[in-house]
C-alpha cells in the first residue's frame, strides 16, 4: 500500500511518521506546499518539537517515510490520501471569527480530483465542521478523469507534547465512513499496532462531530476548574485541593482538572467556535450560547491574571521589568498558537511593563511575530506606537535566571519541568524586592519560595 498525506504540520508529520514506523510494508509520503517545512522534516532539526519524535522519524525516514513538495506525484502514486491541512477560524466574510475556514481542505479535494487516476480512499484527518465530507465527496465525484473515490473521516486525538505516546497507545482510533471495504483498509493500517477493539467505526457525521465534541468537553473541564479558581481566590479555598477532592469521584475522574492561566493551543478555541457556529446555523441558539461560555470563561481567566498582577504590584507595572517564564501553550511543545502567554504579554505591554521572555523551545522570531499579530488582531493593523512598544519593551533571553535578573516579578506561563529545579535562592538575590512570583500553572513549590522570601500569588489560592 502507498499512503500520501497532504499537510506536514503538527498532525500530518507525527501521525504519518508513526504509521511508517509501525508499518514497514507501507510507503508513506508527506507533502506540503511549504518548502521550508519539508526541508526541516528532511533535516536533523524537525519543525515540530515533540519528545520521542526524532527517534521515530529517524527510524523510518528514507526507508518508507518521505517528505516532499511534489504534491501531484504523491497523490498519483497513493492508494490512500490523508488530508491534514490547517482549518483555522475564518477571519473574513460570513461566519468570520467563528466558522472554520475549510478553503485549504477544498483545495486539496480539487487537487486530488485532478491528479488522481483509478480508485483512491480519501481520509479527512483535519478537524472539520460536520458534513464537510459531503462537500469533499461532491468535488471528487466531479473529477472528469474517470477516477473513483471513497471518503472516510479519521479525526486525530493526539495532544501536543505527548503526541508520540498518544499515537503509540491511543485510547481509541475513530473511523467514520460508508464503504465497508474502505473502512476495512484503514482499520488494517492501524491494526498493525492498535488493538482492534480500540478502533471504533461510525457513520461519517458521527465521526466528524465526535472530534468537535471531544475538544469541547476537554476545554469545558478546564474552564470549569478555572471558574472555580476565581471563587477559591475570593473565599480562601485552594483550587488544587478542590480538584483533588472532586477528581477522586470516579464519575468525574482526575484528569484535565489543572487550573491554569487559561487554555491555549491551535484547536480548543477554534473547534468550540466552529461548534458554536454550527449550532447557530441549525437554529440551536441555547446550545450555541452554552458552549460559547467556555471561551468567555477562558478569556476572563487570561485577562484577570494580568489584572491581579497589576493590582498586587501597587497598581502599576509601568516600566517595571517582569520575567515571563514560558511562551508555548503547554510544556514539551514549541507551539505558541493561542498561548495564554501571548494575551498576558499583550495586556502587560498595554500597562507599559518591560518584559524579559524565556522559553526553552520558542524562538525570539516567533515571540515577536505572535506579539505583533495579537496587537493587530482587533483592527487588522498595528500602530507605530504598538510596534515601538514591542521593540523597546520586550527582550527575549536564553535562560530563566537571565529573565529574572533585575525583575520585579516572575510570571510562570508554561509548566516546563525545568522551572521546578532552579536555584531560587540565587534568583531571589538577583531581583528587586518585594520579589513577586505569579504562578499561572501552580507549578512551583510555593511554601519553599515563600520561606525564601518571595511573595507568591497562585491561581486559585489566597496568598
Ligand atoms: P499546521 O498548520 O501545523 O499544518 C498544516 C499544514 O498544511 C501546513 O504546513 C500547510 O502549509 C499545509 N497546507 C495547507 N494547505 C495545503 C495544500 N493545499 N497543499 C499542501 N499543503 C497544505 O496544522 P496542524 O496543527 O497540523 O493541524 C492540522 C489539522 O489537524 C487541523 O484541522 C487541526 O484542527 C487538526 N488537529 C490538530 C491537532 C494538533 O495538536 N495540532 C490535533 C488534532 C487535530
Ligand atoms: C487537545 C486535545 O487534548 C487533543 O485530544 C486534541 O487532539 C487536540 O487538542 C487538537 O484537536 O488539537 P492540545 O491542545 O495539543 O490537545 O493539548 P492539551 O493537553 O489538550 O492542552 C490544551 C490546553 O489546555 C493547554 O494550554 C493546557 O495547558 C491547558 N490545560 C490542559 C489546562 O490548563 N489544564 C488541564 O488540566 C489540561
């Protein structure tokens, strides 16, 4: 069998690398329009940072795993074509700010229709609005070169930072479709390493909707515990203790109850907005409003973090230096998309704070790009003053200690394990007093830091 995957991003790259690694009898080619990305996949510096990914890629690359920009050739040679392109929130026209932009998926479908010959199985790997498969099918059916197609939905559930483990040992693999034969072929691919009882098959629309629902439920748990964190701060309860107490109820379970500065990542917000848009489209206003509240709570959580910092630091952070520890949206990834750190930094810059930012995996170029983008978000442009603010008030440094040196406060934005093991005595010596720590992840040992002389403010805890 020959597989092609269009889209060499955070999903296409790792998932195809795992298929190639586990299925030496299958040739896998991952294609992308982005030459730089493909070059990186073919180099020693993969474009995606994921623990364990280098080993998987190295074992299969050149054997049965290939990265290329020759999209048409890969489509022609393939029996099965995965579409794993980005489906961001639409920024223009009808549904702007809510609906998923499926433009790239449609382009792929058209290209597949044009470049194919014979029979192909087309697999939606991207997260898509319910019934997108219908549009994909119609485009493919109109191909005028005699080729025939089956369309399957096979959403991806990996989380960044644990992608390799999630792919090696998935809770389930979900395959939606109409043709038993096509479903069987895709089941056979996963059955190389996934127990068959964990491969679920459904109809197309259930599969598409299950993906959006899974992300909505996960994000809802984070927003729920974050809502409680605000109440903890007001009442003296401790959010970690509350999470433990409720998480031991087997009906609730302990996972995804870690209160934080707010969830980020490329998907939770985009997928919930997409769900909200779908509900509105089908006239389900109450359902739309219910899910929208998950996003509103997340915005509140990010906003109130900066407000608390300013309030605590005597109502002004103007020209005070603040160390920002972590910029990625979670640990063990270099991905910053929708990271809470971006919004907190924007709000702090609006207060004229000076930021010294450190993240072990995020480049300075990426930090500056994200900040420029977030300032441009409301109006589509960035003013000269805002540009100057980013240039003058932001520096990106190469260690956590360097960020803290000469700072009034440390703000922990990402839960990198390395932050737990630093020499806090010497860090304290290098800071202004009072030396504030705002722990946006409840990561650090607060008792220890307080005993050293830091003033610690944590999510869902009173000082
Ligand atoms: P990404 O932006 O990292 O990668 C998408 C890639 O597709 C880009 O490299 C882009 O150049 C390429 N592309 C776009 N149009 C193309 C075309 N016509 N031809 C060839 N290449 C094209 O996105 P991602 O994070 O990998 O997400 C992809 C999809 O998977 C999204 O729908 C997302 O919702 C879903 N998803 C993502 C994750 C995640 O952890 N990132 C997890 C599960 C599902
Ligand atoms: C999430 C889902 O977990 C995946 O199943 C899904 O495939 C993926 O989205 C997707 O569709 O893109 P991901 O966003 O990579 O994965 O990472 P998560 O571990 O879900 O974390 C998302 C955000 O929530 C992060 O900012 C994280 O810090 C935050 N979070 C998570 C919390 O604040 N508290 C928690 O208890 C868990």
